[in-house]
């Protein structure tokens, strides 16, 4: 789990006022709502930054964290999410998680500042959390980690000694087009953990008032790519028309930039016309086949907000490696025996 920049920005603001307990998932056994590396900071009044999954299990972690906040003693705890009968404080996810609880105070402010600086510079770092009484968490650069890979690989094989996690900048979504869909997409994608950049040749459409989530605003697509070329770059073309699509796509495909995703909004006719012209200009078909067009998942979206959800769903699918299918469709792959068993469970009386 790579915690995003917003988490650490909130964290440093709190650390400047008070200590917190950092709860980090270091091991998952079975099914759990969050992954290894997910973090939650617990404040003295019980308020939290981030989440390790919500529900009653998270409530127990908060209670345990408040005790650690008082004693200062680090703890490795295990939370059972299997829904065992009589355990009302547990969730029903079907697994267990091991969570490291450690008090962070003014000593960790410098550490968080380093993490935020790595985000700003677009650098990947490793956060080392020793499972020892006196050693505090620390950072090493990704380059340093690579040089000492054998040493750290040996340590990674000894999970009782420490936890090593990678912190890397959030991916950047370049929204080409500052219209209604672009505005809605910036809101949704920002919530999903993307850093937002917006490009539109109309100055009045790329303002901080219109796009408060955006870290970058551009009028030129070339300037945008010059600035963002080293990012994990996702691009969504939601322009006002075919001429803008063509200009943007020509620039994107002619630049030696590695894109994680390029998607283009529009009807099938608009997309076919775009592809035909690009092929006539020498863009190979293989390159065009990597483009997601028409953009988004098929959820029947109509409004700009619904279209933004559709696009963001596809962005997450590409980023996380999902299928885009309804999770309930997994049941269709079960055997007839399994389905019968599920029906028995569905109609069985609750304990």
C-alpha cells in the first residue's frame, strides 16, 4: 500500500500539535478490507487520519491505539475479522490482520517532511519500520535500497525484525479538456488518489477556482507533457470536439513518453474518424490499440458526474488490475455444488 500525499499532509499538521499512534497493517491472512501497508493515525481524542478498513475491527484498533498513546509501548496486535460467533466487535471479512502500533510524535515530523519532499520531487523511497523497542522508523532512498538489495532482501525475509514498504508519488491524471466532464472527473479522480493536472487552450477554463483539486493547470499540451513526463501519467481526453482530440492525440503519440493510460471520450463515429486520420499520418495501428476509446466503463452513464465515475472506474481498473465486472458475477463461476451451499447459507437462520 502506498499512502497518498494527502495522508501525510494531514499527518504533519496533527504532529505539530500532538502525538498520534500509527497503526500499520503488516500482514493479512485471508480476506481483509485493506491491504498490507495501509495506515491509520489515531489521535488522542479518538479521531483518525486514514483507515485500515472501517467497522468494528477498526474500532478495536482505535481502542488499543489509545492505550499505546498513553504508555508509548509499541505493540503487534492481531485482529480477527472472521465473524466468529459471539465476537460482536469483529467484522465479517473472513480473515485476520496483524497491525503494528507505534507512537509517532515530534520526532517523526522530520520523517514526514522527507516523505512529502519525495512526493514533491517525484521520488520513490522506502519506509523502514523496525519491530524493536528503541529504533524509530526511518527512510532510505530507492537508489540506496537497490544498491543494498541483497542486504535488505535478507531483512525482508525476516519479518519479525522490521517492515519495509515502498512510498511512491501518486499517479498523475492529465485531464485534457476543462468542460463539465473535466470538472467532475477532477473531483472524482482526486478522491481516488490521483494527482490532477488539467489542460485546455481556453484560459478561462483552466483556473484554480474551476479546478481547486489541480496541482497543475496548462493551456498548452506540450507544456503539460514537458512538466509531467516523468510522472506515472494517465491521460483522459474529454475535450469539446474532434479538432481538439486530434491535436492532443497527435502530440501525445509523437512524444517519447510512457503513458500508463490514454483514454478519449466520444461516439464510436468520432473515435473511428480520429483513428483513421492518425493512421493516415503514420501512427501504427498497434499504438492506437492501446488507447481506451470510447473512454470509461459501460455503466450506462449519462450526466457529467456519472461519466466521471465511469472514467475513474476504468482508471482504477487499469491501475489496480481489476476486471471491471460486478463483484457479484464471481458467483457465476462457482460450481453447482457451491451455489447450492451458498443458497443454504442464505436461507439458514442467523445464530
